[in-house]
């Protein structure tokens, strides 16, 4: 989805992606 081949204009950083993933996992755990 994200074009990693263009580091000059990154839409999202790896740290932001990992943080969003952690938040999503936490929300899924709360649903259970």
C-alpha cells in the first residue's frame, strides 16, 4: 500500500506505524 521506494516523501514513519499497530492491538484486546 505504502510506496517504500520513495524515502524522500514518507507518508508515515516506521515508529508511527508500529505505534498505530500497538494501539490497534490494544483496542482489539479491549473488545475481547
